[in-house]
């Protein structure tokens, strides 16, 4: 194995609800998109941050006393962090008895990640499970991702890449050589609307979906159903038409909008933009019908 390093923000094991499979998901930091509905905002930036949950504080003062950079102080009963002084040494994370402080990720290498993944190898073999690489955007760390995928392949572990598809064509081709299944987001067909709501246009994404289809890659298309953005029948119809023209028509997962990441935004000090309540949420069943009308298998969730 390799000692190539990368940055993660989570590694979690899941039981698939509609089957016996056990999957472990490795979340890589960094994403070029800035979707306002993102449910993993801690994975957007590549840099590791230390964040705090003041409501947990028991005012013991241990973190302040042990901070060698004097980056922490108490103000109005809350712990405040001076980001200019903080060196991300994580001493406060280690010493706080109330778990007020936490890091938004950690640097590791391929060997360490594989050591964790191989702990679940028996479950993968017994239950037809595997590993999913997600983010953030896993393609933002292509060398690290490719070596992890290659190592998993060596051990016969099924490999899924959950991606926005926003990456150079050459990167996608490299990663595809070691990928068993792609989960690709499709958010909008209009590049202007896509850029307005995510920060980037969609040309790379559409091109990579086309590329992978032409190369007979196994994939599923995931569509987040976002009120005020793409949750309109006419918008979904344009997506369905595009998908129906692909060489190998993939199945579609409709992902209804949810607001469960609100606390993450608060912890990170980011502005969270909830969907205005007056905007009606399109019924996922109606969305599924639109894709079914084009002969595309679709379901809610995934």
C-alpha cells in the first residue's frame, strides 16, 4: 500500500435498509461547488478547522489553560476562538471534558484508511457490501482517491464513487478505471441556473456523465429535489430527456430536500439558507412519474 496522504472529515459504516449490505463511507474534504442546500458543509473546504459548540461548555477553563497559542478566551459565558492565532494543534479537542471542541477533519494516508476499511472486510464478503467514497467531492483529491480505490480493488472490495461529476475529463477517466459504481449528481440542465445556485456551470458535469455512459460505466443518477431551484416538472423533464439519450440509460434516485444540516452550519459559523416555507415541495412521486414516462427507472431515496 501507499503512504500518499489526503484529508477526510468522516468515515462511517452503514447498514443498507433495503438489503443485507454493509457499506463503509469515506468522506473526503474539498468541493468546488457551493450548493446552499449542502448537507455536509464541513466537507466543502479542504482546510481543517477547529469548531466549538458553546452550549456544551461547563466553564471549567481547561481548554483556555491548555491552549499554548492563547487562541481561546471566554466572552459573555461563551468560548471564543481567535482563528488567526489558532494553529489547529487540537490540544483543546483532547483536553475538553465536555467535548465542546472538534476538528472538521484530519489528514491521513492510504495505509491508515485501508487498515480501517479492512476491519469490515468480513462483512463486505458476507453481505455483498463495499466502500463508498463521498465528500465534499472525492474527485477533488484524485491521487489519494485513486490509490484508495486501487487498494480496495486489490482486496476484492466493491468500490463506489459518490460525486458531483465536476472534474477534468482526464481525472474522471483515471478514476473510472478503478470504480465499480458511480453515483452522480444531476442538479439542473441550464448552466446559468446551475451556476447561480451552486457556484459553477454544468458543462463539465454533463460532459462527464456522457463520457461515463459512452464507456459503459455502471452508474446511477442522483437528483436532489430542491424547491425554488429544480423541483419543477419542466426542469425535471429536461433532465429526463437528457438521461434518456445516454448510451446506457441509468436508474435515477430522487432525493427530497431536507433541513437536517442546520446545526452544522451554526457550528461552522456559516449562513444557512432554509427553503422558504411558502415554496411548495414537489411530490417525489410526481418526479418519479416524469422519469418513468421516458422509460427511466426511478425511486425516492438512495
